[in-house]
C-alpha cells in the first residue's frame, strides 16, 4: 500500500499525530483532516532514504534498551517480510514474543567454544558491559556493535550469547511484555516508519508504506522476502545440487569482510539451505562473489524463459529479474492437510481470475483449473467454516454445490470472472438446475467477484414466476461471513436461512 493510501486509511487521530510528529510542524494543534493534508505534503521527508537511515541509527542507539532490541525484530524480521509489509497488531506482538523465545531455545544448543570465531573475547566484553546495573548503556551498545562487526559475529550469534548468559532479551531471559512492545510500536510511529490502520474487518494493523519499505530494505540489505528466497533456493538446489551450495558458502567465507560461517562436517541439504537463507544474499547465490562465480548465463536465461520472463540482458540483469519475480510470491498459509484450504486462502484471486497471481504462487498450473479450485474452495468454506457439508452431486449437468436446508435445497454456482457477473447471461442455465432438482430449491446462490446493476433486476424478474430466490453474493462477502462465524461460534452449525435473500446480499440482516 502506498504512502497516500496509508495516510487516508489512518483514522485514529492520536496515532496519526504521533506519525505527524516526525516531520510536521505544530502537528498537535491539527485536526484529522488537516493532519492528513500536512503529512501528504511532507511525504518526501518520510520517504527520504537519508532520513530513514538517520531514524534507524537513532533507534539502534535509543536510550531505551527495549526499543534497541525490539526494533529490528519488528521491522526487519517481521513487517518487511510480510505481504504488503502489513500485519495485524496482535500477530506482530505474537511474532516478537515467539522470536525472542526461539533465540533462548536455540541458545541451549549453541556451543560457541567449538566454533572458529573469537566468541570468548566477545563474551567477556558483553559480560563487562552487563555488570553495570544489569543493563547496557547507549555508549556500551555502540562499542559492542563495532566490536561485533570487527570479529565477524552476527547479531543472531550475539543474541544467543546473551541468552546463554541469561540476559536476553532481558535479565533472567524474561520476554518483553505486550506493553513494552506497544512502547516500541509508538516509537516507530513517532519516527515516521510504521503506520496504524484498520482493515475491512476493523482489525488494527501495523503497516509500512511501500515507499518507506523500499528504503528500509536498502538499509537492512534485504533483496527478497524469506518465502520467495526459500523457493529460489529450492530451485537452485534442484538445478545445481548440493555441491553448488557448499561452493557458494566457501566462496562467501573467502571474503575478508563477511562474518564467517562454521560449516558442519558433511552437512545435509536442508542445513545448507538454512545457512544460505540467513547469511547469503540472493544476488550472491545466483551470481557468486566474482565474475567467474555463480550460475552460468545460459542457466539463468533458461530459468527466466521457464517462468515466462524476458531472456534478454547481461547476467546481472537476468539475476535482478529473477529476484524481482520471486519477491512477488505470496506465502499461502496452510494449517491443515486439507488441500482445499490452500485454495480458500486465494478465494478473492480465484473469483476474480487473477491468473498471474495464481500461476506465480502455484495455485494453478493451467488457466482451466481456476474454476475447479474456486469450487473446491467454496466447498471448504461451507464444510469447515460454516459446518454445512455439501451434498454429493450426480449427473453431468448440475450446479457447483448443493446443501440441505430443512426439506429443501440451497444450490450455488461459482462464477470466476475478470469482469462483473451479468446474471442474464446465466439465468437459463440456473433455471435448468432449479427445475431439474428432486427437491424444491429455496435459494440459488451465485458467488462471483462482483455483479452488474442489471443482475439485481434479473433476480426480481425471476422471483415473479418462481418460489426460488436468487442471491448474488461476492466471494469477499461470503468469506467475511464464514470467517466471522467461525471466529465467534467455533463448531456451531451456521443457519443457512441467513442466505434467504433475493438480489444482492445484505450482511446487515445477519446476526453473527
């Protein structure tokens, strides 16, 4: 989401005043509308790479150690790795807690004495810094940062050393509280880096405008989000095998300016992939560290061709093109073994036939699969979220789904289209389904991306000569209903009578 959209969607005046305080003069006396105008006018200051670098440096050396510790987790590890650089605030809080706990857990298996780096000296420096009032001052933090870089020790390794000494993230390995995370959230807003909005479901979200995110990625050296990088590494492994991964890591270790990797003896492929994901930039994985390293240009060109990308250009151009492609991939969370859940996560894209998105994210292999997977996702919605198991369909001509409703049926049909669904184009087909049913049809639901105005009139006309109501409901609307019901009622069965509506769906009639 771009900067202007984030400003427009900011409706909490206190949050917006906090964001405005970064660059807007006299922001405290402005009302909401005036704040939005003023922030948009000063957009150049918010999106300036130099300003963002200054803000990050201030946060690194912030007087509050909570801000120093949580900021890189909040920004680098979480928001910059999320689709659209956005996350529900609750999920952000949970991520930070889980991240800190994971560092503590990993530290239990971190035997730095067996590694080649000079961890003993660094541990001594950390211990001395912690001696004073069991905290680290700004000056000590600055010195530790410089020594860490000099010794080629990563920030993750420093965190594990501190956790091993029972000092991460705080004394006694006590996790930061939600209120402390909220302090950091407000600090990042005051720095003009993170905005606060509410989505269509009224859920509070942290979001970084895309113009600011592009600068932050440069500051943190991020070329690619983790999910896309995982897919890229997997394909490189398939192309070049284990030996190439080891070769790239060894080449990385030859660089005197990098933190050395302690490579295990006879490492497994997943170990190598994990090391590369955390340590080596995608451009180096593909292009190596010298002109003679990396994948051959013919391999890169063939790879681009396979993805439907342009194959022209020198090696660096092809590498950039591949990285940009994989950066557009979205992670589809799948919480069960039900394959339909994967399709349900892309319900909007299936309904609107966003074929580019669906192909890139391996939801479909052929365009024709779009309709079938839209149907499967709808089955999942009714069965799993609304607890109404669709009935078996028989014959060759039938709607996409059928549900029991008292002594009648509710039928539905999915219409996957790039444009508005025009009911008149399909009403004869739906009429055949209704008339051939072995039970009366109470409601015929049409589920699509959107509908023409004339479709509403067509529903009225059909009801004049039939006892069956035609309900026009968008994929986004029925998904919202299903998720709200599932959240508020868990395993209760949804009353399908709520769908007894004629014409366009009216969610205000539902009691969820």
